[in-house]
């Protein structure tokens, strides 16, 4: 199949950006979206033009590195699918595709389709963990955890940290990412001791970097891992409790 | 040729590690902060080591070329992690895990290391559960297990099909806690491009900031590489796109010996490639072999759809050839068996390059929901890639390069032949011999990082108390930095005609054809003449556009591919001198009448460790003898 791509090119963080048009020709419907881009890049190199920089690594939908806005949709048209797992059979011959980087104030552009998502690490550093020193843990089966609880924690922990939720949000809010981590740890017995400190710390840092949530729900629709928006409600509840509890204890 | 000293202490294997921990030197708590440690890599090995050393009070600086520590390739591991907990009372024990791992490795690993690995495996599970890793559980709330290839007990802990992700997030979160505590500094987007050696000891590293292009120098009292494996020398593999050998290779060029480079693992269950634009292969977890049955049609000219082929016209070749292990035969054996049937023309799929992995029986027996609960995300992944629904039609799979058992040679302390330079995780050669069993790489990475290295590094550092680290203005740092800059300039000024990827693909083809699932003297010699020729072409004809002072992924790849060329040559050389078949190394000249690998214990019960001499074609060979006193050397049988 043949496609026309309109791709955001930007030489560096402070350089002005613009759309450039490229043709992707003779693309197999079995190739992945990123293989299509590899192909276009090979062509660019051949004619002496710098290849398009884009983010990717595992190409299996798990590392969370990839992410492109395709025709205004974070990770493109397929549901619950990261950009790297999109296949060309989701598109048709002759399609015109507009490719842009994640756009959000919390994710400054580095180059072309590549953005800086370091703010996510800052959120995790503010309590997105359970404090336990190496070699100090009791036997793993000491505390039984109901299967439903473990499954719930796993549902939340499946987040890959790609940032599509932020990119899809008109406000550039990071509630879904933050809530998923908080829910994973706050539901487990091991996570109780630091529950409210964690919640307050992470939410406050999140607000430093990202916009505010107005319940648009775009995040859930864009999320490649199907992270549920319900986690946000739980986070908000814990945050309110945290505010009053932490105030009392300080 | 020298015989290497592995520094394994004397004593009974059961208490070796505990006794040794007691006899190693310690750095007292208040002195730890006087030591700087560099760690390269934030995979399971690097992140767990950094978090633990930070907790202990060392000043740790950890580098990754990824944009976040959480992106390391470990994240992609699907199936699970082994431990000898024996929670199911099915007869597991530390000794059995040790025994299975040595046997699975085809008797080419170091007993003392493997025993220690099996011992600490249980601590890993405790540690990870305490961190909140959401392992799968049974209805009673206790931890669930599954079976993996090469074992007859259920000892594999898992978190859906995302075990690596959850373990890595656990280690990443432990690391984040230390960042917050101020003991660890994480430097992202930083690629290590050289190790600096001063007075025979590792003094630090040179890095390039992948976003700004800035080259910088870092020094420390000890340096640790947890930089992963080198499967991508084959171009197509199941590894993430950026996995590479550069850190290990540049350490090798500075004096660290490289052990058993030819030992590569071909995983039996990946999705077959679909066309020539294929950029990587996707693994379908080995856990699928718990319930999936592998077969091909008897008739090479079979045209019926899988479901229409009656039982009598199917060959369940693993169950037939290896009745006691069946579909759970170890990886090397399962992979070669698939190659044999596909080479006979019995392959399935449009390119006839796969075999069936069929869940029809399992769905009939357990019901669709139970199968979905266990493997749902893997099935979804398969469907996304192939457009076929594995609940209705069998999966098609084929072996793919997956893991590299070879790596930097390390002693019992995980120290390389450069004092002060340690290697952990897949980057070292240590525990898997000639073939790694499933679910044991995650175990090894975390064992090294959480439970072994933190002790052995202390033993190295203790005598250096009061000594400052080397100043980064030392001439050795100047020279290393100059070398790095010269290579980058060289790539940008070659202005040739072909892309880096083109060369990488060509190299990959040579490696797969001659140093892949089967190797022969003739083929390896051919590779040894083709690789240098292609490398010369790469040096004169590669086209790297753009500049050095910005994000430039072609430039990054050029450096990595340059190292793959030299490594590829060493792999072929290593495969050529190892005149036996062992595990993942199959020499066609050395097989039994039934086509099984034929070891030569009299002449090859050793590790081959190569020393860089400045000329890729002429490395020096060294050996470490392998003694088997606790496991009896025997021919592996999975029949
Ligand atoms: C698809 C797949 C599935 C797997 N499933 C399983 C499984 O179920 N069970 C199991 O036990 N094993 C499994 N494995 C194997 C296992 O995942 C790996 O062997 C293991 O995770 C390697 O961990 P590591 O910490 O050694 O390296 P990695 O996780 O590869 O980390 C390497 C780190 O080093 C950094 N790095 C590398 N070079 C440089 C440099 N020059 N400069 C700066 N940073 C650098 C990287 O940024 C990264 O942070 C699987 C492997 C694959 C490919
Ligand atoms: S919540 Fe979903 S979209 Fe957001 S970072 Fe996690 S996986 Fe990506
Ligand atoms: S490249 Fe890893 S999730 Fe897409």
C-alpha cells in the first residue's frame, strides 16, 4: 500500500517546528507501523535527508517508549494498542496520516516525534514505592493476599508509563498514570503503612508538572493497557483522606 | 593461554556462600559514603544493585541510555522467575534447582555460582513480594506457580504475562526511593562509550548524552556493568531494538576477557517473520508450552486448514521424540527439533516457516475462560501482530535468537579480569552454561544485583578506604575521551552510501546462517572471511547523516554496529574452536546417531575466555576449568 505522511519535524527543543510531507510506498500490510517508518527513513537516508527521530524500543507494547499522535489520536486508531503494535492492516491504501509528538506542557519536545517524559520519574520518586530494604523481607507466603486484590493490583500495575493519557488529555493532565501507580500500591497490605503519605506526595508533584483533570475521559480511551479511569476516583478519595490525616499527624 | 582463577573458595557447596560472606571484608556503615560506585544499566541487574548499594550507604551514580530506568529490556520478560520455594510440595529444593540449572546448561557452568543462585532465589521472591510485585495468586491467597521447560516441578512465579515488567518496576521503585533519599543519582539518556583503566584498575567511564551530544567523564572507586545481552548481533532477535554489546565490548577492548561468546540461545516460540522489512521478532512466552501442543502436518504438501487435519496426519514431534518432557523439553532441544521439521518442508503458514502451537485440547479441557485467564494477553498480542485469533486457529511459531549465555568473564565475586570492574545480569557469562533454562535470567539478574554484588563489592572496596578516586583529568581519561570523539567524527565524515541498518542486516544474515542454530567448520570459516570484508565496507561506506550535538539515532547505532562486527567475528572464532556440541552451540560435526548434541567432556569441560589483542582476528584464548563434584557429568536426556 501507499500512504502520504505529514510529519512534525523539529530540529531541537527550542527550534521552530513544521510539517513535512513524505510518501510511504510499497508498504506491506503485515509490517508494523514503526517498520513503515523505518522504511521511510531508509528512503530519506538514501536521498541524503536526516531520518525522522521517533521513540521506540521493545516494539512489543511493554516498555512504554513509543508514542506518536496519529491523525490526532494518541497511539493511533486501534484500541488498547501502543504505536509499536499497530500494524499497517489498520490503514488503507492512499490514506493520509498526520504524525505529531505527544503535546503537553509536562512533556517538552526534544526532536521531531521525541519528547521528554522525565516528569513521570519525578512522580514515582515521591512515594511510588514500598519501603523495604534488601534482605529484610519476611517469607513471601506469610501474608495471603486474596486473588481479587492481587488481580486488582496487577490491573493497575500494567501501566507502561507511555504518556498517551497525558497526550490525549485536553488539559495535559497525568491523573491516569499517577492513579494507576497509587492504586497498585495502596490496595496491597504491604502498601498500607505509607498509603497516605504516598498519595499526597505523588499527587502534589504531579500537579507541579501537569495540568488539572476535568474528567474528560480521553485518557482511558487512549491508554494502550486499558487502565481504568475508576482508579482516578480512588486516588482522589485517598488524597482527600491524606490531606486530613497528614495534617493531623504533622 | 592461561588458566583463570575463578576465586571459588574451598568447602562444601551447601555452606560455601554463607561461609564466604562471613570471611569477606566489610566496609563499616559510616565509611560506605566515602566510596563512589558507578553502575551502568538499570535493568533488573543494574537497578537492583544500585538500589541495594544506595540503601547500604554507598554513593551511587547509575547510567542508562534509556529515557527512564523503567524502560530497560528486562521489562519485556513475560513468562516468569524461578525459585526453589517448594510451596507446592512437589519435591523442589535448592539442590534440585541447582541440579536442573547445571544439567539444563549442558554441564558448562560453574557449580559454585549456580548453587548460590539457587540459594538466593528464595530471598528474591520474598523481596519482590514485600515491594508489592503483584505475582499471580491462588484463590486461597497464596502464590501460584507454573512449570517451565527443563523442569519437572512447578517453581516458576509469574505476574500474568508481564513478570519482567513487574519485577523491573519493583526494582525501579526501590531505585526511585534511593533517589529520593539522595544516595543514588540516576543519569538517563547517557550512553557509556568507554571504560577508563588507570594503573590496572577500573577508574570510571566516558558517556555521551544522547540528547545534547555532550561527552563527559565520571570516576568512581568501582564500576559495575549491568548492560544486558548481545542477541541483536543477529539483527533479528526477540530483544528490544536498542539492546547492544557496546558497554561490554568496550570493556573487553580495555582488558576484560569475554567468555563463551558462541553460546547463544535460540528460543523455540517466537512468531515467524512475515517479510523482509521485519525489524524484530516477537516472543510468545515459553509458558504457553504448559498447555499448547506443538505439531506439524505429516505431509509436506498438506494444504488443509489446521483444524481439518485429523490426528493421524499430525506429527506431535516433541511428544514423540521426548515423551517424558514432551512440549516442555528445554529450549535448545525444542528449537532444533522445529528447525528439523521445517527443513523437511513440513513448515506451516504462508512462508512455510513455522510450526503449530495448538490450544484446542487445552480449551476443550479447561474451557476458554481458564485459558484466557492464563494467557489472555499473549493471545491478544499474537492476534495484534498476525491478524489471526489463536482461540480459533493454532498459533504459528518458530525459533528466534533470544538470549546470550556468553558475556564478560567474571569470577565468584562477579569481578571481571579488570580489578574494580564488575559485570552482572545478562552482561556476564556466569550461570547458565551452554543453555539457559526458562525463568532463570530474571532470577540471575536479581540475585546478582540484590544479593551477591553488594557483598563482593564491599570486599573490593574495604582495603581502599581513605584513597581518593582517580581524578578525571588523568591522561587515561583524556585518551579515552579522545577515542570516543574520534570514532564519532569518523562516522560523520565517512559520508558513504549505505545506512547503518543495511550493514546491520547483512551482518545479521551472516551470523544467522553460519553461527545460528547449527554451526559447521566450513560455515564458520566462511563467516570469518565475510565478516571482516563487510566490516571494511562499513568503515568506508557507511552513511551517517546529521550532527553529533543533537539526538541522532543513526549515530548511536553506528557505534553499536561497529562493536557487533568485532563481536560477531569473536563468536564465530569461539564456535570454531569449540569442537563439540553443547546446549545452544550445535556443531553438525558433533552429534549422536539420533541427531542430539554430542559433548566432549574430556576436551571441552571448560570456559573459553578471550582476551582482546588489538586485532579482531587474533584474540588470545584463556580457559577456566570446570569441575563437577556435586553433579555427575552425564548425557542430558529428556526422553
Ligand atoms: C522477550 C523476552 C522475554 C523474556 N522472558 C524471560 C522470562 O520470562 N524469564 C526470564 O528469566 N528471562 C526472560 N528473558 C530474559 C531476561 O529478560 C533478560 O535476560 C534480563 O532481563 C536481562 O536483564 P539485565 O538487567 O541483565 O539487562 P537489561 O534489562 O537488558 O538492561 C540493560 C540496561 O543497560 C543499559 N545499557 C546497556 N548498554 C549501555 C550503555 N552502553 N550505556 C548506558 N546504558 C547502557 C540499558 O539502558 C538498560 O538499562 C526474556 C527476554 C526477552 C527478550
Ligand atoms: S495510564 Fe495508560 S496511557 Fe497513561 S502512561 Fe500508563 S499505560 Fe500509558
Ligand atoms: S516500543 Fe515498547 S511499548 Fe512500544
